[in-house]
C-alpha cells in the first residue's frame, strides 16, 4: 500500500534540526514525508534526510520581501498542485502565511499550523496590529491548529487570533520535548568546561543560552548580574548563542565591574555541555512560545530563573522547579540571583524536581508519540 503524502514547510533548516528531526523520522515510518525549507547553502539537513525524507529547497525569507514572498507563494502553489499532499503542516510565521494560503488555494484537505511564539507581542502600534492580523488570517486558512503550550493557546484566544475552543496542545506542551539521554547531568563535562573557563569548583554559574536579542531580556540579565556580582564574588555568568542584534558590546559594558566572571560565546552545537557546567538557567524573556531551553536545562538538573509570561509559565513550576519574576523587573531578578547563589540546597532540590518533571511529562519520545497519535486521529477517515 502506498504511503500517504504529507508535507512540512518551515523557513529555516535550523527549525528542523532543533525541533523536528526525531518527529519527522518517526512519521516517515507511516507516511511519505516531504520537507520544504530554505536550505540554500546547507547540506546538514539534506544529508540527515537523504534516506527517508524528501527535501525541497525553496527560498522562503524570514524578513518581509514582497517580491521574493510572491515568488515563494507561487512556487508553493505549483508544488502542492503537482504533489497532491494529503497534509501540509507549517511551523514559523512566514512559512505559515505563504504555505497555508497556497495549500488552501491548491485544495490540500488537511492544513495544520503550529504556533510556537508571536513576534508581535513586543511590538506596538500599527506594526503589532498588522502582524497580529496576519497570524489571524493564515490561522483561518488552516483546518487545524497546534499550539506549543496551554498558556500560549489561551493568550491567542484572548487576543482574538484564534476563536474560543480552537487550538490543540500535544501532551503538556512543547513542540519537540527533550532528549533525556543527550540532556543529562555530566560531571566530567562539567569539570572540563569549568576548567577551560578558569572557574573555581565552588563557583555558582548562571547560564543564558539562546539568541542574543533585546526581547529575550538579555540586557536586563546583564544589569541584574552586575548588581548581584558586587556582593557575590563567587557568582559567574555565561551567555551562549548567536548575536543576532550585536548586543555583545553592550552586555560586556553592563558587566564591566564583573568582567572577569562574565563570558560570551557564540552559537554552540552542544548546549548540553554548558548546561552540565551550570547551576542555574536564566531566561528573562519578554516573549516566548514555550521555553524549551528551560526543559533541556531541567533535564540537566538545573532550576530556572525566568520571566512570568505565557509559555514560560508552562515550563516552570514557580517555587518548585524554578522561580519566576516580572518582565523587566531588575530588582526582582537580583533578589533571585542572590537567593540561588546563597543556597546550594535550594539549587539542588529545585534542580532535582525540574529533572523529574521533565522526565515524566516532556521527554522527546512522549512528544513524538503524541504527534504520531495526533496524525492518526486527524487522518482516521482517509
């Protein structure tokens, strides 16, 4: 019997690598899976998918580009009409807009979009209204909507992007879950990273891991750490990720008084190594879909200090697996840094609770199983 044809559309292969590889490989056992993304100049994703999953390289820009967006829309329409996919599943906003419209015009019977966060949350005025209406529009083109956290689903309904009762969440949330074998405590790696940094064995290492962006609250964290470090000479801050907004100089300036205990690193393919070396994860974000990095850190026995916003409130049980603070509340962030730096027992107890919760509710295997069951239910009548 010929496998039913499904197609995933994303803007960047990075999304596939970080969130979708295990899911797609599992689905390929039941379906003929095609992936469409902007893979120009990238061989890593193509090589991983070479045997099981078909990859179509299509230039879908993350930024607004009317001419290129029109070309991508027409190309998607041609592909969908030619291939006769049973399902088109989109992730990320631009892919959602272009591919959901094209799939609707092409008559694809099952059109699924996954919301993982909204760029307009931190926008104001006309830009916010426009972006929100774009989300509302392409969501209306989809036949089913997935959202990566319960609180984000409620937010989208509250904001009028989704009608009440629409939007489904796999399990307890998250788009990918956590690879519990990859993300785990590792004493050897912990010692290697700390030795490389010249960090004492008893130092308390706070970690931020993600893109360098203002709406991630990085400058708030740097200012908070500078204040905290003045009275806590045993505290260190390590910031890891691609600098998308050229914030490195500003971050170093904020922490000038603690410059010997603050390190910046670029993109890493092994985030679990830094998590193994750390004691507390910090995510003072202004917007977040779910905060998968919190769960990955939790799997490494790390509690989190994070902002009290939708998405993150699903990833952190306040007072049990970490502590939440108001968005941009530097005084509260400083108090939490102080609290965790001063109590090893607090770090260890919350870290253990965080790992146990992640193991029970957010393992990658569980999320893959949830997605496979979702597809079987959605296509049961086909």
